[in-house]
């Protein structure tokens, strides 16, 4: 039995698709891209869809917790009335929406080593060479946009890394997340950028790249584990419907070539204790420097260091913030579905 073949979704008109495939079959868009049938049907019928990234599961959370969180995030999106689409690459095929077996595979490292961490520049090589890996904010945004998904949820955006020690010249590390947001019209729901980064410079970069930054019910730009990064937000919104109105207005005005960052803080009483945070960050940075950790290993190594050195507090905060973001992304997706372009 062969699955029906669909042409690629034109990114801007997700609501007018041919009849959805039968639920048991995967929905190949191209040999390198498969849309899960439930996601394909939701896109075809104009329902809200939320993309979820997989690097935070495979590389940002410990094995054991990650599989439970994967289910929790999807359930949270569904509770908001939208359809979840966790994105990852398996055996050279980018999957938009994962079944339980693929979520298992994502969350349990294979015997021959962890799944790769795939940014946008890695998608071509992974697909072309038939390899597997988890997608970052950058690659999740690119793939989600490719099939017409307009919103996705993560924990904390990548950004401009801190240089430590200052003046050492050892770091010139700017996450590809920022470059992709600069050219991909999608709403990213996050708890700001990771507090392990240079937050002021990251915000400057987003301004230069014309990425809209919205604080969700806050005037303070959140700092991932911390409710307040010490920076402000250019715009504050109170309701998911306002976010949908902003994206639609950008599209109508022809200024929607970049993404929209919707930053939702943890409640102050749920954040990581700032004193513990600062001490852990200083130690973690020193460890990275002494071990020579660079490139794409920096973020997973620092997150793991936090999880071990805060007695699980950073893990608790991380899971809570990602969950809250999935829920808000679901609400925004529902509002976007109610106001088609
Ligand atoms: N949010 C989390 N945990 C994570 C990440 C985000 O709560 O692990 C991941 C995202 O996939 C993001 C990546 O794209 O961290 C940033 O990595 P880098 O700094 O190497 O670009
Ligand atoms: Mn980097």
C-alpha cells in the first residue's frame, strides 16, 4: 500500500490543501520531508499547529526525564486546542510530527552514541547522508516554516555567548537561532534567551535583524531560568490574540520576513534562585574553559552542569518553563487559525 503523495506546502497558504491522507500512513512531502498524517490533516483543514523542537529533549534534558517531558509538551499543546508537531530527523528524513516510536528513539540515545544536534547547516548533510539527529530552534523554525506551521515552542533561545574570561578572545559564538529568526516569519514562544548568554548583546542582535520581541504579560525580558534578565522588552502583550494580530499585521504590511519572539517568564516564585544561578554559571563557565568545550557542545554542557549542580532545581525550572511555553504556543496557534491570512 503506498502513501498518497502531496506537493510541498507553499509556506504562506497552509489552509488550502488537498484531502488529508488516511491516519495510518505517513505523508511524504518529498523524499527528505515527511509530515505526520495528523499534522497534515490539521494543516489541510486550517487547525492550529505548534512545532516543538527536539534538541531540548535529546540534548537539554537528562535521559529518563526527556521522554516524559516530550509527552507532557504534546499533551499541553493539545489541551490548548492545537496539534503538536515535534520535529526531528531520522535516517535522512525530516519528520514533522513524531509517533511514539520515534519519540522513544529521540529520547533514548542509540548504542553508538547520542543523536546528533542538527542546526540548519546540518540538515542538508544529515538528510543527504541518511543520518539522524535532533533539531535546534534554528532548524525547527526552518522546517516548520517549510510546511506552513506558524508558531513553535522552545525553552530558551540561543544567542550571543559570553566571552570568558573577558578579553581572552576565546569565544566568538553566536547561535544560528538568531540568523534563522532574522529570515523566517514564525512566532517563537520562549522564556527569553538562556541566562548563560550575553543577553544585552543578543537583544541588540535581534534589533539589528528586525526580529520583533514581545514580552508576554511582562515588561522585563526573561532570562530562561530567571524571570528577569535585567533587560526590558520593546513591546508588551497581554493576550494570545494580540500575538496573532501582530503576525497578521506584519504579513499585511509586508514586514513579516523575520520572526517574532514571544517571551514568557517563569513566575518569580518558580525561577531558579538567582544567587545559586550566578554561582553555578561562574563555575560552569570556568569548567568549559578549562576543558576546552566549544561550538555546539557549549549549550548542552552548560545545561547539564546546571542540572547536576543545582540539586535538580534548574531541571525543574527548565521543564516548567518549556511546558508553559508549549501551552502559550498552543493558544497562539488557535488564535492564528481563527484569523487566516
Ligand atoms: N531550550 C532549552 N533547552 C535546550 C535548547 C533550548 O530549554 O537545550 C536548545 C535549542 O535547541 C537551541 C539550542 O536552539 O539550545 C541553542 O544551541 P546553540 O547555543 O549551540 O545554538
Ligand atoms: Mn554556538
